[in-house]
């Protein structure tokens, strides 16, 4: 009934490699299926950097700089100087579009307060 056979180490390694390959293929197929069902695609996530912190945010139809305030802890309730916003080292506005891989910087500059004090 049963065929008796001694397995060589090479056979074991080869079988393990095949199983690993099948498992990886199955996992990729499973991930695609889950993403299709949930409506998530690789294009629905934006990978950006804000103040040297890597973030993944929801990719809306037309993502703008102001969208990052949902994801970062930045107090805008009290003016603490001039608000400096930059995308890839260029000045930005609240409505400036953001794209995958962009590097955003936002901070309060004390220079604006110092200028006002000098003018008084």
C-alpha cells in the first residue's frame, strides 16, 4: 500500500521552497480579493512625510494640504506666529494639492510676531 522512501535533504528543501512559493502566491491573491471587496486599492493611500514623520493618509479625489490636519497633531486654534507651509521645499497654501511621496512641512514662525512688535 504505502511506498516507503527515504527523503534526501535536497528533496525536503525543494518541497519547502514550493510550499513557500504557493503560500506567497495565495497570500497575494487573498490580499487582492480582500482589497477588492473592501474597496481599498493601492491608489487609495497616499504615502507622504509631514515634518519628517512618515504618514499614510486616505487619498481623496483631489487631496490638499489642509487634509493633513486630520492626521497630525498641530494646534491651529491660537495664532503663534506666521504659519509656514511647504511642499517639497516650496511655499504652499491650504488648497495646494498633495501627491504620493510629497514632503510637507508646517510650523509657526516667530519672525512674524517679531516684525509686528518692531512696528508698534
